């Protein structure tokens, strides 16, 4: 640490993103990106916008907000866009949490929550998942503390029904409940229809997964207009041009081509079922997933070893060196061809085992 680095960051442990290697081509199943390119409309619109990059982007995201609100059947003052949904999540920690409003989230969930909490000096409590990795909602009821739940959860892929989330909303009327729906398009039930009914609900979604725009960085929050206004206050106090021109244009193109997104989601679901069956046949225990990944472990090989051997064979998956989940790997669902390669390599690795 240099003598210039502020003391206030001395314990900050930054988020560790999944590898984005440049040394060779991998079958890349480690960061839950889409295997499909963005919609042609998204690419076309972004290309047209490139020639206007000398001008700042629209800080109100007017056109994107209009078409997104129309698609979701909500009002324009109920939406905010961010530089990825990570930015919206950080804004939510900044806006709704502090020493007197410490956060609650599961012990096994998106690894960014504890980092955002630390960054914003927000104390937090992690509530253990059940033995089967499902979320027990009882410890979240009547807490009156800000709550963050990824639904479906990551890296497990398990989801809660909207009715369970509604219980949490009802019993914490004076705290914001943030539902992170990064994976909801792949099988979960969305809470967006509840934003009219509960003024403490913030739903966060992303264009990174089902809409094939991870590299563009576009996420959104939807909720009661007062919450959204406060998030805009934070946004205008950090970076009003947080969504750049090409990304905004690509987002509009993606929303216009909803049919393409729906088609890709169906293919991912089919490939997920195929992969789940193939891994189960190889003796893996695979958690039933509502997301675009599977979380799987095997008695025949430990999680870290499988991760390393797959990497040697050119297949990248995500392994978390964390107490309860060390035995598992999180495998993004790609094309059928990619999943066949994965399964072939796993077969080879198991055959090479002593
Ligand atoms: C991928 C992911 C995000 C972040 O997505 P971006 O929009 O790319 O920042 C948020 N939450 C969860 C649970 C995720 O898996």
C-alpha cells in the first residue's frame, strides 16, 4: 500500500471477476455470457451511433427508457439504467444502506454484494442457505433491514417463487428489498409486476445474459418512482453519462428484437436439460437450475481438480474456492456443440482418474 492510499480502504477486498483469458481460445463457460451474438438490430444501431461519439450520451436515456417501459408494461419513471446492473446494485447500497440500515443477504450468493457493502461501509449479515442450497425465507421476515436476494440465486441456480418474496416485502415495509433478476429470463418468476404494489421493492435486471450484451455494460432497476428518483440522485452525483451512446443504441435494438432473445432463451433451456442429463449420467449431482448455468459436483473428482483439468483441455468453467461449495463447478450453458465438448472432456478426465 502506498502512503497515499486512504486508510478507509485498508480492508477492502475487491471483487474477483471470472477469467477473461486472452492467451488462447477456450470453450468459455465461466462467466454466464450468452453464446449467441447480439441481435443484428442491436449491432446495426450501435454501428450507426459510432459516428456520433464526439457528443455526450443522453443522460436521461429517453428513447431506451420509452421502449423498455413499453415492453415491460411499466411507467418511464419506474426505470433507471446503469453501466451494467452491478452499477445499479452499488447505487442501491449507496442509497438505501448505512450503519443504521445494515444489509442482509445469503452466505452463498453473488460475490459482489459483500464488496459493495464494504465499499460503502455498510455492515452486513450473511444468512446461511439450507443444506440443499435453497433459501430459507424465515430469517428474512420482520427484520426491517435492507435485503438483497438474487432470484434465481447464483451460483446455485435455484429460485424462490414470487409468493415467498412477497412475504419478505410485506414483513419489511420500512426497508428496501432488492431482487436481483440477472437470470430470471431462463426460468424464474419475475417480481416486476409487484412494483406497483410494494413501494419498498427494487428489481434489478441486466442485458448481459439473455440479451447477449455483457460487453456493452447495460443493466436496469425497476421500482417505485421515489426509489428510482433517489437512485437517479446517486447517479447524477457519480456519472450522469453512465450509459454510453453505443450501448444505449444496442439496448434499444435488443429490446426491439425481443423475439430473438426469446428464441435464444429456449435454445439455452434445451441445452441446459441436455447437459443436466449428460452430467447426471456421469454420476454428477446437478442442482436443478432456473438460470443459464448448472452447479454440479461429483464424488469421483474434487471441484478444483475438475476445473484445472478442464482448463488444460481448453474448457473454462467457474470454481469458487469457498467452504460450502468447493466441491462444485458452475458451468455456463452454451451452444449444444460447446456442451458436447464439455461432456466429452469430462468423460476423458474421469477415465484418467486413478
Ligand atoms: C451477472 C450478474 C450480475 C451483473 O451483471 P452486469 O449487468 O453484467 O453488471 C448481477 N447479478 C448477478 C447475480 C449476476 O450473476
